DNA sequence: CTGTAATCCTGCGAGC
DNA sequence: TGCTCGCAGGATTACA
C-alpha cells in the first residue's frame, strides 16, 4: 500500500480541492471492499460539506458538516483522486463522489484491500484511530520507543510493521529505516541496544520526512490525489534492489522473508547482532 | 508470547 | 504467443 508518505501526499493533494466543497451525488459500485459500505449511508452524506481532510498513520479521515465522518484506507492498491467529471472513469473505480464544482472524487482499488466507511461522529473516528495506532513517526518519544522495541522478542522488522508501535510504516520504509540504522531485519527487539533504538527512531523520522518531500514512492500502482506519481523510489537504498550493490559498501543487497514479508538488507552494513 | 500460513483480490513479469 | 507460478505497498485471523 501506500504507506505514510504516500497517504500524506494524497491528503495534501486532496485537501485544497475538497475543503469547502459539497457532495452532490455518490455512486458506489457493486463490488465490496474490505469494509462494506452501507447503502443507507449514501443519502446521509449527499448535501454535506467537507470540513477537514486529515491523515493518521495510513488512514484518511474526512470530516463533514454532518456528525458523520468518512474513514478511508487505501489498502495495497487504493487510489483516491480528484478528476474532471468528463474524464474517463477507469476500471476498478468503486466510489465516485460528485462535488459541487462538478468535479469528482474517485476511489479506485484494483485488489480491493482498501475501504471506505462512515463513522457516526468525530469522537468515534478518534477513538478508532487511537485504538488502532501508536504515535506518528514525528511524534515518537524516545523512551517509549525504546521500551516498545526492547520489550518484544519479535524481530525488529515485525515490530516496525506493527501499527500500534509506530503508525504508518510499511514494508518499504521499514526496510529503508533498518538500513539507515544499520540493523538487521531479523534482530530481536530484546537485543537492540538503547543507542540503536535511538538511531532507528531518527532513521524512521528522516526517511519518512524525505519521502514526503518527494511525494512518496511509486513502485506499482501508487499515485497522489492529483494523479501525479511519487519520486522517492529513486532514493530507495535497499527496497527492491536485491543483488544490486549496497550504496554504502558495495556488497550485494540480499532479500529474505521475515514475518511473511520480503525484507531487503545489506549483509555487511546490517549485522544480526 | 512467538512465528507461520491463509485470507481477502487482481495484475504483472519471469520462466518455460 | 500462451501458459503457470510467484509475487506485490496491508491487515486480520486461526493455529502450532
């Protein structure tokens, strides 16, 4: 999926186009997403005006002039874009929201791992997000992060993918952060030193910030809210670079499966410890 | 507490 | 050209 930097890019693209606009119509396709959309929700949102577009982790929240709130997840292949109403609607488009300026907000998702649902109110949104998610990378507190890592016997790779430890990291940025911190993906949390936790936290914060600056990584399907691709894929140092030379030492990058996910690392720069 | 595998889906590239 | 296989940015669940 789009991970934090990609979702942030979508939100930044959509926000100025959506805030203040009103939904004048909504068409929902027949195929279900991860969370089924209730038909009774459609008339609720028609006529409502968009107030805020926010991101938490990989989730998008859209608050409206009614109590209900839209909650969106892009899954693996979700695309959430603004388009002119006369532009061709691509296949796998499951939601088309018509806006008061005669443009459309479209949700396209080939693999249908994403979701759009309506929550009763903003309190329910924040309750949901706070249960599902740990802190944003930028808000990490070193002591808490160290405690979370070192209390777990899981691999650091699995810990980084755990959204309750830190929100928004996925497979790409987990691998990139571990490379920057010099940590082997299969290192156990209990075996990570305090100073290494600090390096890892900084690595996460840096790689996420840099990726946001470059509008995220377009590896396959990802596009921003304006339809533009990302550029950070060119700055990736290990992800998708199996067998290529490590940018730091020249050793071929290796790929192993950790916790069912492919993990890319430099066997020279990232020691198991 | 762990890890592993399966599940939800479609599409694409590699290899034969 | 066409087939099968494996793999893909996520998250959840069942089971060992």
